[in-house]
C-alpha cells in the first residue's frame, strides 16, 4: 500500500470499522459479485445499484452512476473545493489531487469523507442485497 494510501486509511477521523472496511476494499477482500463468481458462489450478475455493469469494488465505489451521484452530491453539500471523482482513476489518486486543492484545515475531514462515502455506499448495497432495499442516493 503506497504511503499516501496508508495515511488516507489510518490517519483520519473516520471510525475504526470504516477504516477497516477501506483496508479490505483496497485489498479486494469484500464479497462483491466478481469475487463471489471466482468462488463459484451464487450472485447477482450486475451491480444492484445501477444494473449496468458487473459488480466489482472499483465499479461499486467509484464508477457506478449511483456512487458517482453520491460523490457529486456529497462534495457539493460539504462545499469541498475539488473536482468530482471521474470513475476512471483510483480513490487514492483522486484523494491526493483533492488534498492539494483543499485548504490545510480541511485535510483530515476530506480524508474521513473519502472513506465514509464508500462505506455508506457499501452499506446501502448490502441493504439492497439482504433487505431488498431500493437503490437510491440518500443525502
């Protein structure tokens, strides 16, 4: 894990369970459809949040239209002065760029938000899988 990724994961205000989830996600250890398929386990073939692409961690947290809308709305609501995630780059690359654009007092908050948005997306995805919840962004 590069130095900046380590800082993003472990040196922020996010709760420990959120930091642990982010660590697992970076290691591709979360049970997304692609991982279930590799193990021969039953899975939904497409992302449950957009039903457009196969579900991978990268798609679910960064490239999915649902998660991109959540990122956009969160950044706008918090008035964080950085460009939205484009879905093609890694979360760490985006965070490094956003950190340089944000004022120094916002750095830890930005890092925490960078972990909390994927965590909430993952929790919502799980509600769709296990509780038959409807995919919808929540402010």
